C-alpha cells in the first residue's frame, strides 16, 4: 500500500500533532529570523545619491550638493552611537549644504512610555557636529511639536543650526542667489509658504523644506517653489512587494504617492527621504534608512 500523505519524515508518515509542531517551529524560526534581519536593516544607514534639476538655478549653484537627513527619532531604539555614526557618514560626504527635516526625538500619544524630552539635548549634541560649506538648516516635525516645540527650537538655536520654519535664507555664490526656506509641520503647527518664500520671485531658484510631503498638495499654490524636500513617511519602514507600505496611510493623505523618492507634485518636484531613524518597533524591511545626497543641477547648463 502506498501512503499518499504529503507529510512524511524519514520515510514515515508524520502524524498531525507532529506536523503542527514542526510547522509552528518553522514559522517561529522564520519570524525570529525576519525580525532579526529587520532590526539590523533599521541601523544599516545607506547613502542615496541622486541629481535633480531646480528651475532657475543659477550656474554657480550647478553641482551643489545637499545632504538631507530627516526623522532622526533619537530614543531608546535609536541610540546616540547610531546618530554619531550618521553624522560621521554625512560629514565624510563633504556636502555644500546640510538640511534637517524634523522629528529629532520620538514623542506623542502613542509613545508616552518613551521619555522624549531627555533625548533632545543628546540628539543636538551630535547634530551640531555636522559640517558643510554653506550652512546647516532645519525645520521641525510633528513629534517635535508633541515633545514641546519651544524646547526643540531652543536646542536648534543653541546648536548653531539655522531654523527655517516659516522662514529661509538667501544663499549666494558669485553674486547669484538661491532661496532655501522651510515651513512648520503641516498637521501640528501652522505652515506658511508665503512667509517662507519671502521676497522670492518666479525668476528665483527656490528649495522648500517641509517635514510632511502633503504640503505639496495642500500649501504649494504657485510656481515659485522649484523643489520640495520632505520626510515623515519613513518610506513606510516596511515595504512589501505588490502590496506597498501599509503604514504610509497613517502619514500621508495621498496613499503611496509620497511614500519615498522623487515624486511630481501639482506645482513642483518632491523628494521624500526614507529617513534616518525608526519608530518602535524598530524594524525596517526593504526600506533602508538613508542620508540623501542630492546634487542640484541647472536646466540651463
């Protein structure tokens, strides 16, 4: 008699109880292995290099590099040593400009068990070591509002980093200028794009920084903004082929559109970074944390 059961072990049929035990162990092992890998990936910072044109960019700024870091999220699961490593990786790139996209610590209703306030100063003790040729600039995010925006703003000021929330700076090279500006967080503060743009005209090159990429849909209403830099989505942290990133719906009102990478918004191009840190549980899958090194190009060159 031939046994037609598909479940055999050492040439003998495997009974139901043994099969369930073997299967349970296999699944548990796979979950554990996947969890370990995901936790490792969460700390494997990569450098993403890309080039993007900026409308009206003067030729002296052609080839200017911007190191863009967002969502640091210093906490018990994003340790000081990791942030120090990120700073060293960034400085080794010798960027012309450093831009910080907000969410420096983790705080909020879901994370009451995390003492976000105690991580503010250590975070900026590391970030103030960032170096660049034309300066380091920052906006704030939703977690910064939750932990106490005045405390975050004070830490930014004390670090020597320039806060461009609802403001900005004119950068000059060879008597040519470029506007680098930013807005407050879309959902927890009061972003004002007009204040950020200042006296910029449609003939100027303008880079706008917003923690939340949905600003591209809801606040950028004219053609003065040439490029928007954003974070907030973390790339979803976990990205599944054919499915996408389920968690993005908690960050953006526009589905997967602003999950990650270069996106064309209604008025301007947007680059959404996957971010530096992670939220608990500290896992990433198919979505490495990154330092984005963006090379600006002039359409006229």
